[in-house]
C-alpha cells in the first residue's frame, strides 16, 4: 500500500489539539485558604449586653409605702423642706375676778384665737442620720372684751434643732433614736394683771402689763416606723420631756413628762389609684411632776400625693392644754385648729 507523506502543517495542527485537550483535563489548582487571623477579623466581635443602671432608691419609702407628714414622724432618713400655716379657734375655762383682782369662786369661759407659721427642714446623711431644724412664730389673743383682758395677747418665736439616727429591721420596720431641743422666747400682754395690780397698789404701771419669758425644751425619744403593706403605714414615738419655763415676774419653773405619739396613714393611690392620703395622729404629754394636766392632741390629715416628692394638704385637729400655767388657777383650754402643710422631699 502506498502511503502519502503527511504534510508538516497537518502535524503541527494535530499536536496543538492534543495539547489543548490535556490542559482541559488537568484539575484546577485550589484557591489559597485565608489565614486564621484574617478569618477571625472578618467575624464581628460579640459582647454581652450592657446592664442598664438601677434607678436611685427612694429613701422616703419603707416597704413600698411613703409616709405622710405628721407631728409624729416615722424615722425615715430623707431630706425635706416644709412650710406650715396654722389657724386656731379656742375656748378656755377659768375663774372670774372681782375689781380688786381676787377670784370670785365662779368660772367663766373665755374665747381666744391664734395663728402660726413654721419652716421645717432636715438633711439626710447616708441612710441612717438626719439633722433637722425649725423656725416657728405664733400669735394668740382673746377675741372679746373679757377674754382680751384675762387671756391677753402672746407673741412667740421659736427655733428648734435635732438629730435622729435610724436603721431598718427587716423590710417593713425601721427603728430610730432622736434628741431635739427647742427654744421659744415669748412676749405676753396681760391687761387684766396690770389692772388688778393698779387697783391693789393705787398706781398705774404700764410695764406690769408686759411679761417677757422663754420656754426651753429638750426631748430625747425612741421612734418606730412600720409599713406592713405599701398602702398602710404606722409611726410611734415615746420620749421624756424636760421644759424650763421662764415666766418673768412669776419666776422660773420646770415641767417634766412622758411624751407619747401614734400616727397611722393610708395611701389611696396604692388602693384605688386615687392620688390622696389620709392620716390620723394622737399625741399626749403626761406630766410626771404633779402638774394637773398635760397636752393632748388628736388630728385628721387629708393630703394630695399625685406629684412625686411633693405632698400638700391640711390637718384638722383638737388640742387640750393649760394656758397661763403661771397663774394660781391655770386656764383650761380646748382648741380646734387647721394647719395647711406643704412638704418637698429629695434624695
């Protein structure tokens, strides 16, 4: 068989086709794997969620209950500022007098009224200690002819300072110990006394109608605050009262007694979502020095509590006490009073 010689051009084309097919069958080279640090950098870092800060604790609250302002305060370490304005209408029973100033042996009812103002403030240190103070003024006078003569007129301005240390016992109870001192200088205008002295001596002495005195009082006490539920609170105090009374020409005498007090209040906002509170207060000073009678006080408070850290309201009450204790026969007085109260709190 005769074979034709292969053209060089055909051989070159065949070799080129075989070389292309071989390259098509070779497996692809693997891509370079990224290094570990690069992979780690490509993943966003995750951190635990930030814990939100806790809201500041309300120092005024004990077991969820906020106590109302009262003359018998629970031992709560909270800073506050308060304004009070009070009005009093009263009657007093005492002896009637002859023109020479001697008692007739009969009694008569005298009428008198008064008003007063008070600024009260306290500052809390940590969670146990408060330092407090007060500035008070008052005016009282007989409101008819004979009452103006016998009861007279009294103007009093006082300053008080005190401190209280308290500590919680469990979740709903707080105990405290306190010491308070009050000084109340007063000016008395005693018209009847001046008239009687003038009749007896036969000479008028206007200075005899003026009596300048002072009452200095110290009161150490123990206190208790109890809030069984957020809606109800109870406060109690017991102390021993020391008083030094400077009665001018009548001399200086002391008074001692046991002071007792109990206050209970209810928060209607916790009960029925009504922003009001109601409180009852009972306080009494029982003499231990032979004084015929002490001071008894019973009050009802109604207050608005809808604004945080602000309480405003009124207290209606009755107070029984002796006025003009320097007399041989003191005037036994029963008074009804209305106090308007504004109290502002802060942490």
